[in-house]
C-alpha cells in the first residue's frame, strides 16, 4: 500500500517491495482476515481528495 498514515497501523515500517519501487507500507499481518478488512476501510478516510480533471 502507498504511504497513507493510519491509526490502524501506528508502528508500520516502510519497505521496498522490489528494486526501483517507491517505499510502501509493509503489511505482515496477512493471516488476520479482520485486520485486512479493517485496514482499507480505516485508510479511506485519510486519502486525499481526487484531483479535478482539466
């Protein structure tokens, strides 16, 4: 996931998923289905507004 700060992941670390990539949030709690469901829902409120098209 891109670098979107979130209260659901206060101790998250930034990692490179592959060479040449931008830093991204490392999600290592992939076995917890409830956490994976709540994560995008919590981050949605923190996303910037879409840019207006010209």
